[in-house]
C-alpha cells in the first residue's frame, strides 16, 4: 500500500488520506486490527496489512468495494445485502455505527466473527465523502464463549460430580451432580474448604493432591472415601486436573468425582460369586472322584461349614433304630466328636423333623426363639454344656431316588449369621454330595458283586480242573489204543484238542483269580530269550498252519532275567490272537529288538484291526472287541493277564491299530530285572 490512497474513476474527486509524518503512517500500517477507508460509492481507497489478512486478498483499485469477496451475515446467520451491512448503512445514512457484530464468509469457506466500527468521512464542505472502518476479529473469543457455554452445559448435565477449588483448597464451583452425591447445595458449599468432604483419617490425601496439582500433574481414577452432608462415607473415584490462567499458571484444580459404591459392591458380589462357583466346582471334582462314603461326607461337611461361616457343622445319617427315631452322627466339622457323643444322637423332634423327613431347609436367625424349640424332655432346649447354637441352618440330603440320606446341620453362637445365599450354597453342595453318595453306593455294590464273581470263578475253575484233567487222561488212553486207521481215533484226537482249549481257559480263569488276590506266582531266572522265541515260533507254526509266522530277531543270543514261562505265555497269547483276528490274511510278523537296555517284542497281523475308541479297553478284564464274528470265541481275559505279567516285570504293553487293516501289539521289559521282581 502506498502513501497515496487508491482513487476510483468518479465524477467527484475522492479526498486523500494524509498523514502528518511517516510515524503516523507506520502506526496505521502496523495496527493489529484491520483498518480501511472507502469513498462514498464504497470503493476502497486505503487499507493496512491486517485488512489484507482479514480479507484474504489484496483489493484492486477502482474495482473492489469494502466487502471485497465476502458474504456478510448477521450474528444470527442472516445474509445481508451490501447496503444493509454496517459500512453500507454509514454510506447510506452518514451516521457512525459502533461495535456491530457480523459474520463473514470467504470464498474458501472459512468463517470469522467480526466487530465492525464504521464512521462517515466528510470533505471540507461537510459533504459525505466516504467511510473509515475498523474491523476486530473476535472469532477466537466467540469460539471460547461457545466452548465455555457448552462446557458449562456439559458440567451441569453430567452424572458425575464436578467440583473446582483453588490452591488453598477452597471450593469455587459445584454442579448439580455434586449436590445429589454429597447433599450440599451450591450456596452451602461454595467458599468452604474441601476437607468438609474428606474423612479426618484421609486428610493427608488432600496434601498429596495439592502437591501434584502445584506440580502441574494430573491424577486419574484415584479411588478413595469421602463423606456426605449426613456423615455417610461413600466410595468414589477421583480424576483431578490442574486449572491454568491465561499465563498458563496453575491456579486451582478441577475434580470429576464418580460414585463407585454400586460398582464396588457389584465387583465384590461378582468376585464372591466367582470364588463360590470355584469352590463349588472344586468340591464337586473332589467328591465325585471319591468313592468312600465316609470320606465323601467328611469333605462335604468340612466344605459346607466353611462356605456358610458356621462355627461347627455336622452330617447326621438317616439311620432309623428299632424305635424309629435315632440318627447316627456320621461326620463333624469345627468341633470334636466328643462334643456330641456325650449327649446322644438327635431325636426326631419338631426342630429336626423337617430335615430328616425331607420337608425342606430350615434356616432360623435365633433358634432359641423358634416356636418349635424347647418342647421336648428331658432338656427342653439345649442340654447343659452343649455347643451354643443361636443361628441354625439345616439342609436335607436326598439320594437320586428322592430318599432322604441324612441332613447337614450348622450352628453359630451369634444370631442371624446364615443368609439365603448360604442356604443355596449348601443346597448346591448337598445335591453334588447326593450324586457322589449314589455313585459310592453303586461302586460298593459293584465291588461286592465282583468279589462274589471272582470267588465263584476261582471256585469253579478249581473244581473244573480235576475232572478236566481226568477226562484228558482218559481220552489220551483211548486214542493210543485205537488203530491208526480207525475213524474213532480221529474223533478222540479232536476231543483232545477241545479239552486242551478248555484246559487253557480254566488256567486263564485261575490266573485272573490269582491276579485279583495278588497271588499270581512268578519265578525269575536268566534265560536266552532269542532261543525261546525261535522254539515258540516252530511250535506255533505247527499248531497254526493257516498263517506263515515270520520271525525277525537280533543275531546271537540275548540273556534276560525274567520269568520265562510267563513271557512265553504273553507271546503265545499275542500270536494266537493275531492268527485268530486275521482270518483272511496269510502271515503274522514277530519282531524282537533291544532299545535302551529294554527288550521289545512286536506281533503284527493284517486282520480286522481295532476301532480307536476300543484301543485302551482291550486290556480290560472280560472285554472283547465289538463286531467280532461269532466263530471268534474267547472270554476276553488273555490280554488282561498279559498286561499283568508285563507290569510285574516293570514293563509295558500297548497296541497300535488301523481299523480294517490290522494291529500291532508291543511289549517291552527291562533286560535285567534282578532288582525289580518280587517273586
């Protein structure tokens, strides 16, 4: 911009803007606010740098009017025509306008709030010659006011208490949520010291907070206790930020206060719920793995006594005596058995009847005030010297059939110690206990039946052995005395083969009985296992000509210390099974090798194979693989005996199989068992 103002091509001359000296010009040029002049037609005649910045362009002489490239609006957003703008009105009416707020919009879309201060300019004759205007950009101020208003609205509508204080701890602001939380109105609390909200034992927290604020530090989610107008202590979470003035100096603190009492209670309940679920799950696992009734009930009594916070708990078994009343004490927790034994067992009184009859749970805050209490002789209440019981909880334990097995009883010397939640927890454990007890009773019944079965098998096998031995002898005599070409001799030999099979079955049954009683005999000695397998292969090949027995053995001899007859028994069983269960194949592979000072034998067939879900069960007593052909006979005890023999040699027996393609049975034992056997 030059010293001479811009001039427009009009019929009347435009007066010049003159300055007394260059200093006056510099002052005008460098003013931080926009200043311009225009002639009475509105064409710009002079302007400073701030005006160029505000317009967003440098105006052109004889072309641009005061609004240059702006759209001008009222502060309410109404678009103004040029003669309705402040400068337009001055040019129209010749009167000054002070501090009129307008909104300008530039072509690039940017918007600014402006305070316009146009004044008329007159020539020497007093005629209107134009206007001068000072434009003050108040955009930042307006935005700040808008933000301040929005912030105030947010603070007032916030569900969190928002409080501010100065560095001396004096409360300077207080929103509606703070009033609802603490009970003080704004008039009551403003000007008071913040310690009015702080319990005395937490005053040191305020000193810590102020020190951090002075150091311009923010405090987030500080959980503590504060007190209300009524004196109630509440759990809160504090977020505290420094408040700074225009010079960025910390002058106070703003606090956002959140009531976390409900949240904490919910968290505590969830934590308690999770812990109790874990306890219930743990109890369920423990008692479900237990098969001894006494142990189950003791663990249940201990766990439920702890769960409900009783001083003592007991389980009374629902065993009726000849008079139909007596109940035997089965387990006790929290007190010695002697504390009950000297008073005798509880009788079917009005207090105990609902539990032992299965009517339902009894929970009483003070049993001594219950109408059912103290009605029976000779004690008419608690016997002298009895454990003190005021709080009382009793839960029936029912079996699967619905029959009452017994009852869990809990006592405490203080009143109202048992809640509905305790009742539900004990009921949950009682239900688990009932299932475990049913399983334990079933196990005892099965165990008893197994013992009777084993006793019968042992007796029957022993009694059968003598007549079968005699029968075999008679058949051998008959076969020897018959001529070679006599058809009866063929029948006698076939009968001998069947008797031989029967003898093996009887021997296996006797072995099973001896295994169950721990009396299966073993005789350990050194022998050449390679020679044993070679001889066995020759014998088995003769007795089973339908399959070729292929033998893969290490070279030379291999001396091991074991029971040779029992190892032979294992090999014979595995090979005969391989032949039996591969009727459409023509070979069985027997392989032996030494691995890590252990001797391993593998017997591979190419038969029907074993389904994956049956692999582990094939070694169980009396188990036979499913879907066998009817001609594949057996009792399912051979592999069970083999496993016992291998286990007694400190070895292992396992199987690998592909269903429909065949199986390979492996067993391995230590080469030297001198220190292992218990013969």
